[in-house]
C-alpha cells in the first residue's frame, strides 16, 4: 500500500480542513519554526493508532484537539484521514476488495476516539495491525522526525534490531504473534474455567444420582407401606364382618 493523501481537520494547529498530497518515494516536511511541521507528522502517527498522549506532546488525548487562539474558539473534535492506494491488494482480507482505502480517526472532546476504514467502524487494534502488516505504523522508523537519526546512531542493539526487523517487513509478524499468544492464553483460561465447571457439574450429577436412588427407594417403601396398610385394613374389615355375623347369630337365638 502507498499513502496518497493526509487530510486533517481540527487537529492541533490545523483548525481548518487541510489536505496534503503524498507522492511516491521520500517525502520531506520543511518550513520555518512554528509552522506546524511536527503537527503534520503527529497527525500521521495519530491516524495510524498512536495511543500515547505523551508521544504527541500532550498530557491527555483531548490535547490533540484545537485548543483555541486569540481569534478562534476551541474546537470540540478533531479528525485525521489517511488515504492509501490498495491496488496491489495487500490490505486485510475484509477490506482488500477496494482500490483505495480511507482510514479515519476521529476524537470528540471528553468522548474518546473512534476508527473507521472505508466508513466501517473498526477497533484501534485493527488499524494498528493493518499498518503493522505493511511494516509501518505510528512508531515506524520510516517516519524520521527531528533528532531521530542521531538517536538511532546511539541506540542500543535491541533498538537497532527493531529497526532492522521493521525494514525487513517482519514487525507485523510480531504483532500477529502477540495477538495469537493473547488469544491462546484466553483460550487456555476459558478451557480451565470449563474444566472447573465440568468438575462442579460432575459433583452435582453424583449428588442428583444419590437423590434419585433415595427417591426411588422411598417410592418403593411407600408402595410397600401402602400395600401393607391396605392388607391390614382388609383383615380388619373381615374380622369386623365375622364379628358382626357372630353377633347377629347369637342375637337370633
């Protein structure tokens, strides 16, 4: 995929909508101090899923919204749209049918961010994985900000390794692996929970079987008692009838 446009509205110093075309190859952002160069780079990173306000030179994420100036009131929302050429069909499967992709991040003051790809609501993780699969992202080494070259020269071996892995296009695999490990851990937790539930249900089943046996036994005993009571009652009736006949015979004499 190739970036083709960056559209910014209400983000930091860009209170009015502005569109930056991005040509193929190396792109440089130049200009005098205070013209908003860093804000352009931060808008790009924010649109790719940056979740640290500190890395965007703020204390909270709402700080990316235009805070107002002497002649302009503060805005309540900011939006960044990244337009990408997807004619090579390297996007996620569910979005890979379109020649062009529009990744939009919008934040409303006090309400948090939401993400959309071609107008469809998605998770932050979906956007981050989309760019990770392309060996780029909010923390990509392909975004060379001021002082980054000197920082790379003095970087630790582990940090340089991350740069090389991203250049080789395998950084997305680490993200996928991490996601797979999280899913595996969740599956193992669910499996253990199911095992506990099965054990509990087995105990309950054994208890129910005992109750069934006891109920069946009580039922059988009840039947025997009722039969015995019926037999006793029958014998009493016969005895009473015999006594009655004897009394009648004695009276007749």
